[in-house]
C-alpha cells in the first residue's frame, strides 16, 4: 500500500509525516511521531483517552484519520505546558489529586482546555457535560470537576 | 532485626498532610509511560485469535497459511505451551485460560496467536488460521448452570465440600459454609422474618488502560517483560512457571498502570507474548483491544443469593441465613466462599449461617474486582436489612446500630474482632445532615454498610540514603493510585525529614526481593510497614555512624526529629547531626547508608463503611439519577487524605455504575453482546453528583501509625445503597442489579397491575 504524505501543524510546529490510508491520527501520533501522551482506551470514540484538539475543537484522535489532518492545527498534551511552566489546569489537577492512575488525565486536560476556551466561567453542570466524553474509572470525577473549577478561577484572575 | 508493628499514638508531622504526588508532573504532561507506551528495537506486534463460540471442542487448528504469510514471524497454539503445571489445578486454569487446550469455554477464549512485523499483517494472519470447532451446548447463567439438566463444562467436576460426596458430575465446584449458633432456633425466636432472593449481573473492572506488555526472550534463557500489572513479582512467577523459565532469569518491570482494580492481578495474554517472542526470537508487543478486554479478561461473578433474616419486634436480629451462588467462569474457584465470609460481617449475630456454591459457566474466567465478591453479598444482605427495618417500623440506621458488631464480637466468618469502625460509621451516618435532608417528588433515599478484610502479605523494601541526605525508597508494590506519595510521607515521618527529600520508585523484579500483589488494599498498609521497618534499620546505621563521627558509644546516640543526638551531660557541646550531615560523611564512616526490610505484614485491620444515597427516578423512562451521595469509612489512619477521599469516591462511583447500568449481556448464542464502552456503560461525569466523604480514624492496633487498607471497602455498600434508594423512590423492592430502566419499568408495571 502506498503511503500518503501529510503536512500539518502539531503544537505550533510544522510536521510532515507519511501514513497509510487506514491509520488514525492516534496511530500517527503514537507510532510515527513518538507522541505517546494520547492513550488508546477503546479505539472507538467511547472513552476520550485519546482526546486532542484539532482546529480548536476536541476530537477523539482514534476517530480522525491521519490523512485528514492535512493543513490542520493539532494540539496534544505534550504541547500544553509552556516550556517548564505547567498550564493552570495541569497544576490544579495535581493539586486537587484529580488523578489516580492518570491514564485518562491527558484526555481530560485537552477537553477541559477546550471547555475553558469556550466558557471561561463554566457552571458545574457545564463542566460535567463538556467532560462527559472522557471516561475516568478511578476518581468518580469529583476532584476532576473541582480542579477544573479552580483552574478556571485562576485563569480568570480570581486566584484562590 | 525484629520489628515492632504495634500502634503507638503520637503526634505526626508528615503523615496526614496532602503534599503533591511525585508522579504528578509526568502524568499531566503525557510523559508517564503506561503498558502500551514502551517499545523495543525490532519488536513484533502480536494479535490473538479468539473463539466465537461459548462452548466448543477444538477439533483441528491449521496455521500453515498464516505461517506462510510474508511478515509473519511466529504463530502459536496450545501446543506451544506444554502443560508444566504438575497437577496444580489453579495454575492449569490460568494456562488453559491463556490459550484453550481442548475446548473453547467462552466467547473470546484464545485459541491461537501470531507475531508479525506490524498490526496489519498480524490481523491478516489471524484470518488465515483455520479452526474446526465442534460446537457444544452452553450455559451462561449461574442458576441455569446449577439445574440438573444443564450442559456440563467439565465431566470430571464433582462438588467438593458435600458429605457424602456426589457420584455424578455437575457445574458446582465447591460448597463452603460459615457461621455459628443455630439458625433454626434463632428463627423460632423471631417476631418478624424477611426472606428474599436476589440477583446481580456480571460487571467488568473497566480500567481505561487495556492490558499491554512487551516481552523479549533471549536464546540464552533470559527474558524481560514490560507490563501493566498490579503485581510484577507474581506475573514473573506465574509466567516462569507456565513457560518453564527460571524465575530469576525473567526480569519484569511494571509500567505505570492505567487502572486495575483487581483485574491486573491475574495474567491474561502475557504468557502468549513470551511464547511468541521465544518462537520468533524477537521482542513482541501485545496490546489487547477494548473488545478483547471485555470478552477475555476478568469480569466479576454473576450471582444469585437467598437471604433470610429474623428479628424481634424491637429490632434485635435472632438469626441470619444466606445461600450464595457465584459464577466463576469455566474453572472452579472460590468466589462464593469469599462472598459467604463477608455477607454478615457487619453484624453481631448469635445465630448465623452462610453457604456458598462455586458455579462454572461459559463466561470468561472471573477475576478480582475491588473487594471481590463482597458487593454482591452486601447487596442482598443490606437489602434484606432495609426491608426488615420497614417491616418492623424502625429506622434502618437504628436497626443496624442495634445489631452492629463491635470489639469482641465474633464475626460471622470466624475471628473475634478487635477495635472496628462499623458502629462509628453508623453513628456518623445517623447525625449526618444528608440523612435528614428533605426529598422531592420521585426521589428516594437508601443507605447500606459494607465490610472488607484487607490483606497484608509479603513485602520487601529498600531505603537508600544518598550522599546529599535525600532518600530513595524502592518498593515492590505497584502504585495503583498514589501510594508513592503515601509511602514517601511515611519514610519522611519515620526519619524526621521533609517529604520533598524522599523519592519513591517501584523497583523491578530483579532489583528487589519478592513482593505480593497490590491487592486486598495492601499497597499502602504493607509497604508502609516495610518502609517503617527499613527506615528504622537505616536509623540504627545512622546512629552508629554518628557515634563514629563523635567517637562516642552508640548507646549514647539517640534519634530525635531527624537528627542524631548525643545523650549525656558530657556531650553538651555537640550539635545534633542531621541526616544530611551523617550522609555527607558516609564514605569515611563505613560506606553507603541503607535500610532494608523484608517482612510478612500481618494484622491488616478490617475496614467498614456506611454509604447514604439519594436518587431521583423518572417514572416514565425508568431512568435513575443519583442526586446526592455520601461515603463514611474508617481508614485507620489516612496517610494522604486526598488520596483516601479519592479511593472512597472512586469505589462509590464504580458501585453506582454496577447498581444502575453495568452488566454483561449475552445473546442466546452465548456471545457477549456489549463488549465496548458504548454498550457497557460506566458512569460518566454528567451522571454523577459530587461524592461527599467523611474519613473516620479508628487506629489499627497492628500498624505503627494505625493504618488500615482503604482501597476496596468503598465499592461494597453502593449496590445496596442505590437499590434501597430506588426501592424507596418507586415503592417496589428492587431485587436485581443493575436496577436499569427496563427492570425499574417492569417493577412499576407489576405494581400498577397489583
Ligand atoms: S481511544 Fe479514542 S475515544 Fe477511546
Ligand atoms: S485516574 Fe484512572 S482512569 Fe482516571
């Protein structure tokens, strides 16, 4: 099978890769580009562990074909921190113990980032529905919701 | 050196605080490496061929076309895994479950596996393997499997534990019995008797990370494996036994683990990866798909339980009886026995009897799931207690308080209790504001209690003091949810240094002595015990080094608050030596300083919890929402309270999923209908409210800081708490979990028809 050449932007950098027609963005990130932060929990769009942001929207990277990302802007967990400064969501997740095993965490952080970009001051209900596509089996979500609330407050400059 | 584990009350500086976890940054930046995040040079990709039949004799397997496919480097069947189990039935069951030998026992049972240069070739190769099956009648339901005319899975299975021994085979592997007193005379004294049958459906642990490993066997007989597991030492032992490897030549490294909850205490496909690597002469990576995780890795038992409880008018229980039938998949096991032990553990009973039956069925081999077997038994018993309270006209918390076990009670499974938390959690529930909050239309409230034993077990730990005085703690219990933080706190506490000066790591199987699994809530309990012991050993050495530095007898050196102190009037002018001071001189005083410890952690304190749940049921759709939830549980001592709360909340959420939605659905053909997260629906963020927690601390007398296990008890009460709440909301007793919309609607319809 012949490969497809794709030019895209990942975490602000120009990236070119070759992939087969049936490879997903998740396959490409993990197997071709060495970006292992997105996880495969299901491969069918049901768990959100593979969440990335494409042109500002959260997508399940297991449901996007690598070839579809031509000319797009992709954000992954590896690009979330600014150098050695963690994003407020990242800091608050650690601070609030919003992760146990942590395998769902990259996906939650991506989804929460997109949420806060759209709704800087979300209600608890908005948070819960925005994050409903991300499964966490460890935490019961309580501390995740609180971490997002706290990060949102900090990002609005309200501090805690 | 002997280690005194007795609890001593003292003021704690580090233990009980909430510092940031050491693996936090790796996990929020995507750097943490889980099972599937590791690769080796030249590695192959493995795929497993699985039976589409629930029960079938394997007549013939022809792999020749697969072997001939370009890019395929190895194909294995059961023939590549000779039986080395030497009559060990439990090990044989693991072997047969890894790869079907004569019969496929369930939909998803592995029959062959391939290793190829990439996933695409491996998938194509699977299609080229020809398997001829003789399809046999199957049975998936626990009650149906006990019927006299049920299809037999194993013609050589004769129920044990029955006198006289049966002369015909059946699907019942074992009968167990626990209890004391005389239930018949107890029932005779009862004014009120409740008697009911309950059923619970099979659920999966639902960890988000599928099983994954990379195995590499070398021609010289050494091998390595990277794997997500709750117990790399146990995986090493089991894999070595099954493959005929020397244990010490197999080095197993545990990856970060993306959830396990008991499901990663058993080996599944890891021996296949090793066998493929051995055959191909190259490293092999094997990652299960989500569908494989559901079809072929361990779910819980499906259960059917009868409970009979009698009490006097004023609410004193006179007798309690339970008969429990647990499915175990195709191999006889002991899940019902555990259920029978835990059933009435919350109560102080004069006459109690529980009987367990282990039932084999054409479903995947059952695996541990958080407090394994206890949630189902608690569902049945706590539902019956709730009904009893209604019948007597007594508040259900009061009824439980009246009958709660306490220090000195004989437990229903045998031992006499030490100080325990069931009474205190009930008292806390009685006064909790949740208990008296008003309820709206279509809403109901339920509560329930739960018990779990907690395990101790074999543990080995190394504590190394570096030249700058910072400490590396190497433990062999896998960190499933924050134990590196907790153990660092313990080491800091015992040495009297700062939490930030301790770095805990999980050592691989070649660098530390044997450790049991992280199961039975033992991770923090037992490794903290070993950490304290190792720290105390290091302190002995540091006192010796200080004595050398001061040139005084070691008996005159005391250890206080992280410092060696010279005790005695003549030493007045000597400033205490810190860990850093002593470490800096280590090269001149005898070399590196380390504390080692190996022990069997005995005396894990039993733990109890009480949960309160409010639900709202939509009478038109039967859909249920949990609107408020409170967990009250005894932790003994909460080492890192944030992660204790997390364990309470996570267990409650899993129990809520079990109670409301989660279930394995089988078709008439015995195939699993819902092997994916879309149709096997675990709770999502928008399904749940905040989960309130209250940590009680009733010290475990057998741990220096009073620690008990905390990880499992929280999944025990929710099935009953939720079902009791739904029963309250709809006015019908719900006896079958999950109480999914169809079951609620059926109950409402039956009520409407009278
Ligand atoms: S792996 Fe993409 S949603 Fe689960
Ligand atoms: S922290 Fe384990 S799945 Fe979310």
